[in-house]
C-alpha cells in the first residue's frame, strides 16, 4: 500500500498553477523521493472556468477558500492567496487549528502574524512552511533554519525584490531615470500596475522581517523595519556610484549590533566586486554570515511560476517525509524578543549629494558642518562649474552615525546656496 | 527532563576540533534549536595529548576509532578520519550495522562506497549524513536533496576544490606559472605537501560523484568520472582566456545528455560575466539547474575548520530533531543506474592552442584538418611573427564532438611544422 498525502490548493494564480504542474509532471519522481503519493484533492480560486494550463476537473472546488480547511480529504493546505489578513489568514488559522499542515508563499501574512501562526502550528503539532515566501526559488529558509544551524548568525542581507533589482539594473545599463524605466518594466510585466509595494520597499521588508526571525531566533517584528524605497534614486546617483566603484542595490539588511538588531531596507551602495553587486535583473540573492561558516551566498530567481512553485513543493516534500521543523527554527517559547536598533543609531559610510550654487565658500561651509557633526569626509567631488547655475557636490563620508548625518544634511539644506534637499545613500561594506 | 544525544568524534584533526568548539560555544543555542542537548561523550585521535585548543578531558578515549561504534554511550558517530577504506570505512560500517547514525566529512569514502553504505543505513533505519563532504560550508547537499526536491535536475556543476581555485586565481592575478604558484600555495598552507589529490582533480571528482547521485538519483559512480587536473594550464592559456572573455576554472560538471549522464572534471573556460567565474581564491561554488526553479547558485568556503565543522553540526542537528532523509535523496532500491556518457561523446566548444613554425601554408593545413573533422572555427589568432621560431596559434571552435577534436589535434601534432603537442581547454557555456 502506498502512502498518500492529500493536498488542498487555495489560490490558483501563477504559483498555484505552477504547483499543480510540478505535481503532474513529477508524480513518480516525488513518490520516489518521499515514499508517498502527492495528490491534489481540492482547489479554490476566483474563477472556476479560467484556463490555467493545467486540468482541475475531478478536484473538489471551493468558492470560499477558508472552507477548504475542514475538508476531511485535505491533509495539507497550500495558502497561495496572499494578503496579510482576510481569507488567507482565516484559512491558515483554521487549518492549523484543525491539525493540518500549512504551506504558504505569503510573506505579508508571516511578516505581520508569523509568531502567532507559529505558536498555533506548535500547539497543534503541525508544520507551517513558507520557503516560497522569501526569495522564491532560493532555498534560503532551509539554509538558515537547518544548513547553518551550527552558527550564531551575525548578519543576513539580500536582494529580495526582483522588480527593484530589474529597475536598478536597467537604470544602470541604459542611464535612464526611475520613472521611465518603471513604465517599461510595467509594460514587460516585471512591475505591477500599482508598483508601490515593490518599489517602496514594503515587499522587501516583509521578507526581511521573516529572515530576521529565522536568523536571530527573535519574534517577527515587521514594525521595527526601517523602510526606504528606490523612487528617489536618480541616474546621477547611479553614475556617481560607478565613479566611486559602487553599484546601487535595494537591500534588506538585518544584523546584530551593540544597540540591538538592525533591520533596514533602503538603496545601498555596494562595491562592484562583491557577489551581491553582480546579481542583475530579476534575480534575487541572499548572503548569510555565521560565526563558524563565515559568509555564504545564495542566488536564484526570486519570483515567477516555476521557482516559487518549486519552493512550495519542497515544503510539501518535507511534510510528506516527516521532516518537521519549528517555524522559525526554534519554538516560539524559546524565542527571545531582542532589542531592535533604530536607524538613527546606524553607523556606516554615506554617499551624500548636494545641489548648491557654486559660490566661493560653499565647500568651506559644507565642510564645517560635517566637522561640527564629527563626520570625517573620505572624498569630495564637485560636478560642473557655473556661478549662475546649481552644481552637484558629491561626498563620501567615513563611518558616521546616521543621526549626525541627518543633522548635517538638515543644516546644509538651510544654507542660502542650497538649491535642493540634500540626498544620501548608505554605503554597505560587505 | 532534557533529551540528550551522545556523540562520538572519530578524528580530532581540524574538523573534529572545530566540531568540539561549536558544540562548546553554542550548547544553549543548539539546545534551543533541537530541543536536545548535544553531548560529546567519546573521542578518538592520533595523539591523546596534543593541544587542539579545546578540552577533551573526561571524554572516553579510543586509540582505535573502530571500537567507538560499540560504545553504548555513543548514539551518533562522527567519522572525521578520512580515506576511502581502512578504519574510516570499518567505523562507518560497524556504526550503521549497530543502528547508530553516522555523520561524515569523507568524500573519498562516499564516492567509492556511498551506495553500499547508504543501503546499510537504510537497512538499519539510521541516517548517513555528509553535508561536510561536498563544498564545506555550503549547504549544497541539503539544497539538492530537499530544497530542490520539486525539480528534475538537468545539470549541477561547481568549483569544488579551494586549492585549485586559489592557484588559478593567483595565476590570473600575478601572471605566474603553475609550479611557482603551487609552491607559494604550499608555503601559505593552501596546498598540501603532496598536492596531487587536489591539483589532479581527484578530490573534485569525489565530490562530483556524490553530487551526481544526489542530483540524478543514480548510484554513485566515481569510476565514470572523466578527470583532468590543472597542472597543464599555462600563464599563456590564462592570458588567452582573458582575451576571449573567459576565465579558467577547474569545474566538476555533471549533466543529463542524450547519451547518458556526463560526469567530468577538467579546466574549463567560463565567460567572465558568469557567477562561477567571479568566485575567487579558496571559495567554492555550486550551480544547480532544475526544470522548474531554473538556475540556483551557492557560494561559500569549501574547507577549513569553521565551515566544515558547521556542516557537520548541521547534520547532527538534523539527526537530533529527527529530520531523516535517504542518503542520496531517494532510497537505494528506488535508484536507477543511469547510463554514463563517455568524454568522447561530449559536445561543446573548444579552445585550442597550437605551437607551430610560422611557415606559409600552416594555417591552411590546420584549417583543412578541422574542416575534415567537421569542426567549424569561431576565431583564430596567431601570436608572434617569426619564420625561424615557433609561434602560438589559438583557435576557438564552435560546438564540436570531443572525439573529432581529439582526432584533429592528433593529426596536427604529426605536421612537420608542429613544435609541441597541441593543447585544448573545454569551453563551458553556463
């Protein structure tokens, strides 16, 4: 007699359809790998009659996904609906409460309710798995939770949003400005009609909050993530970055500091010779630094039908084999709510771009402000030479505290020769 | 009452000492992650009194590691001795036979006896884990076996030997020749006194044979691996590679072809803009291509105390938690012994370097040979111009079959104007 695991798929968008395709294509392979037949028994979607490129005849259909949890013919629920609340959450709560395993690709849900759901999973002795929620096809959840389990993690960071990385790569390659590249990306399907979730850094922050919990064994704390998107990155910034040997990437960075755990999402200047700087287009990458293993790098596709579905199926395989793990690597009751460091206490190097009238004394005034804030300047570069028009002054600082840099920029903004609000991009030493 | 898992460490070299250090340093963390106390109860090494930077007082000592398997106070045996036979194998066989889990870092053992040991582990219902055997700190065994379990793998390849990658990187950066760089590497401790295992590609081949089994679900077949080391790579080859936009790396490549599974280890020309080309020095990297996930890349330290011990501890954590997997991803009885393709049937592009007298007609003669073997030439470059002295002629071919290229080179070698044996390096399109 063959073991069988009965799967209910809630959400038949790209990822849901991808999962059905994998299970159809690799039924025998998956059976060899798990000793179990993976059988989809129930599905739920918006439109029963839509062609998804994969047959759903003969499967139980649910108009309301939340009802699927109660189906006695469903052992594992795949929540592929999305959204941090509503039916996605209802479904997960009722499935876990009924003692059914849940596999989800929903980063928003885990970033907001991850700890509470993990507790529920533990209480009922089932798995809550979410490899697909972070960096799609890259098995980074497994790597952090299991592969690096012998290490205290000091830092985890990455390119976690393909849309942003695509836009920044295109900006660099074409010299174009954000708005134009975004429009092209929307036409090509690499950016959503409403791109805010991606380009404003929220999606990256959701994923980072999950990685932080996994890496440091602390409850998920999305509200502590400092978030800044890529809308303000200009072609001039990208050109200046190149000149200084940097590339601009939107990173999510989480690291252990004296002041607590820093969680931040913002455009970063990274040296062009680092692994992360060379991850282009829609690819994602994660770097995890452990005290014994040193630095490990993981690169792959962060989204799309195949890669995301691949991650969902890996979670199903774990469940089918009985490879159970605590949701965030350690049980919720073992978690310690670590202090979170504010962005103001961040210490690092900064790229600063000022727009000023090129009058005698302007550099002296700027330098004095930095000196007064105890910020030492590594290099300074003036662009253009014109007494009547504004010019750019670009500075790179040595290590300085964010609060000091913010104060300095605010003083400079008030100068008579300041034309625009000074801008800064954090430099990340990797 | 706390669960406890009792560990016997056989082999107290770098890796063994590293494992003791991790367990000492992270006792609480590991207990939180596993719900179990990891306790080393017995050790075995060459010299009981050597200072390893970690205390072994109070632990049972075995002069003969093979005896450790019988210790009732040992649940898990760590085989960190090395060598494909002898005491390492004896210890593993007796531990598995006694129903004890085995964790090993021994690639030679698994490459030669992997299938037989996997069968033994299955028969006795225990784990045979070996994350540390391939690419040290990179959790690639777990990624292939679990993280990519939803995919049929089409290809897996990588830089699996840090010594070779260090030497090739140094050759490129300094322009030096192999012998000199090897001597420097030996002085710095990056190469062994007898470097053959590394530089002749055997170590890479051991690891590749393991990856092949994991990726394709076929019994480990080390004898089918084509092996060519890096001793013959010259500074001139490296310079020529740069000119054509390539870098030379020693890769282990395993891929599914029409003719069977190709397993080969040899110097490769890889495009400089690929992820693998940018992995320098002692770092390792593995790329795994799956049909749904597409390409995934893993980079990290391939050797050394911390990274290797980190991998060993990850395996212990899996065992402590009860996350059990078939040794090579599927049980031995489900494995299919796939046909293995010979290197002669390999199809790819080739870099060819000829050393000839620069006489009229030499290029015509060379071209005719390639034409007769049905090999089309992508580019041809003559180095130097001297009727009396030998010059280099460098060719890059379009896709051709290895057997044809070998025949062509053998014909050219017999030319009157040939000065040295023609050499070739395979170009890998990644």
